[in-house]
């Protein structure tokens, strides 16, 4: 079996390796969070589509209901026309004025009913016209939303494929840094990472305070940190501290590495 990789002794190399692991793990966290959020994003868009479809169905049902109402009114007009014709014929066989008056009254009533039916039909047709306008808008909206969902799924799928590839590269890269850190330190790093909300176990110190903290470290601790000869832990957050300059150096190298892998 090959030679065992020489263990890194210097604190600076340990800090570099740990901070690189942190950068890799934070990026993998982002990738996995993005992957977990996709089903929710798609579900939200699909629910929006379902709501539009339900609205369309309701409008279609309302239009059908109004058309049925119009047909009833038209049938009523026909019935009234038949009655008017019947009464007009009866007038030819009238024996007195009283009967004539009664028939004329019935004819006038039916004519008035026809007018009311026609007026109502006109109003109902106007309702249908307005509903069909809304229907067209909703159908256009549905078409746009369906296209958006189709492209969104495609876009997210492409990002997922790239992310999967990037995640594999990062996992391979992390093995390189794992070998540079002893098991005890790795366990400490993992324990801190699991115990903090954002998974950040290595905190660069900016303007006297660890990143993401408002509580400054003591001047003595800051002086020790800048000497880079021992690993320091922030007493407030429990994170391992790294000076901003060293962190920035590794961040630039990591960024260049990631940029090359994405090309």
C-alpha cells in the first residue's frame, strides 16, 4: 500500500485545511438547500395553475348556466307568442265586450312578458360577453403560467445537473483536506458545525469580532490569533477562529478552483 501522507503539523496549515473544508461544506449546504427547496417552488407554481384552472371551470359553468337561462327565456317567449296567437283567434268568435276586454288584457300581458324576457336575455348576453372577456384573459394567463412552469422545470433541472456535478467535485476535494486534519480536530469541527444554525464552524475575525457575531474577542486573543501559532475558539459562539487575511487567501483560491471547474 502507498506511503502514508505526512501529517500536517503547523497551525496555519490546519487552519487553511479547516477553512477550506468550511468553504466546501458551506457550498454543499447551499446546493442541498436549493435541491430541497425545488419541490416547494414547483408545488407553489402548480397550485397557482390549479387555482387558475378552477377559476376557468367556474366561469365556464357560469356561462353554461346563463345560456340555459337564456334558452328558458326564449322558450317562454315562444309560449307567450303561442298564447297571443290563440287569443287573437279567439277574438274572431267573441260574443261581448267583456270577453274582448279580457282577451286584450291577456294579449297585453303576454306582450309585456315578452318584452321583459327580451330585456333579460339582453342583460344575460351582456353578462356572457363580460365573462368571455375574463375567460380569454384567464386562458392567456394559464398559457403563460404553463409555459413559465415548463421553462422553470427545465431551468431548475439544468441547475440541478450542474450542482450535482459540482457537489461531486467538492466532495472529492474535501477528502484532500480531510487527510490534512487529524481525527480529533475533524470531530471538533463537525461537532461545532452540527451545533450552529448556519453550519459555520470556522469564523473569520473582522474588526475584532468573529463574522456573524457582535461580541468582540479580547485584544489578547486577537494578538494570539494574528500570531497563528495555536487554534483558538470563540468563547461566545464556540466557533474556531481564523484571521480575516488568512481566510481571504483561502477564499480566493477556492473561488478560482470553483470557477475553473465550472468552465
